[in-house]
């Protein structure tokens, strides 16, 4: 599978070259978004990713830096299909998983006030996230794990199983959540740095006793975006050369 990092910034003031958090997992059978920060649909399209392959979108929590690009993503999917004259059909559906259905409803209201009432032959189905396995289409399976970033089960991490491999997307977390959201081994851990220092993340990972193949740092805090070279050196020193400091528009094989 391919991992696309479409936005790698936390909810900071704007930094040139960085947009809010969004990743996509691409397989031979489909495209799956995890969080939908600003410009995620735009970045995917200009990097040659086929938006019409989108099967599902998973939102970790309703903060703006994780969901602010959802309306544009859905709008671009419709726009690209119409421009190609090969839109999705009545047999197609995009599943949207969210802990806050009201947020998705708000974006849908905005879209219905754009041209054409946002009419589509295909459908969008919104699902409220519950703890446990929430998606399995024989291509990819996704398990939601509530974390402590927000109360009332409004914040989730995701465990993704695909092609015999396991990827964990942290969302926004407290460090102690790593004990719960990580299995004993995962091939890749995408962990946020917006609320934590690189070294504290690595120290907690070692303390947890869990094994991670590659550590991908995402959702960057200002201290990273101000000096990526220095942050990359810190990351590799802290995790034995097996850390990746992600940038917008990156693609990685998992």
C-alpha cells in the first residue's frame, strides 16, 4: 500500500508549504482518507492521486485542523468526475466516519448551497464512530480506538489493517494513550507532534514495550516547521534512524 501525507501541520498559525493534517492510504482497490485538513483534496489531485477512487473518509475528531477541508474534498470528487465526464455512478458510495455527525451535516449544508445543489448520482453515507472495528471491505479494515484528547468519545485513533500489515494513525493523543492504541507490533505508527516533543514521544514508545517498524511524525508543531532539518536530526537520533519527518505531498511505501 501507499501512504500519502497530504497535510502535516497541526492547528498552528499558517506556515508556508504546510497545510492541516490529512493522510490517505492507497491500495490497488481504493483510496481511504484519514482526517481532512485544509487543501487535502487539492494536494491529492495535483500529486496525481485519483480522487474518484475514494471509498471512505475517517475523521479522528472535529477540530478544524482535522476536518476543515472535508467540504472541498467532497466538492473536488464531484468536480473531477464531471470534468472527466466519468463521474461516479449510482452504484458508488463514499462512507464518512465521524465522532460528530453535526460537523458533517454542516459541510453538507454548505455544499448544497453551491452550484447544482451538490446533486450526485452516487451517495454519501455518514456513520457515527463507535469503539471497535468500524470498517472492513475485504481490502482494508479500520478499528477506532477512543483516546483522551477530547471528552465524551469525540476523539479517536485508528488501527488500519491492509495487505497483511498494520498501520496506526494516532490522531491527537495524550502520550499515555500509546499504551492502548498500539498493538504489540505495527509496521508503521503515524504520530502527532503538535502537542508533544519528539524525544518525549520516543521515550514513551520505549516505555510502552511496543515495537514499531517505522515511526512517521505528522501533525507538526511550530518547533518542527520552523526548522525541518534540525527536527529531522532530532527524530532520527531519538528513534535509531527509523523515523520519518513527513512533509506535505509525500508518498511512502508501507
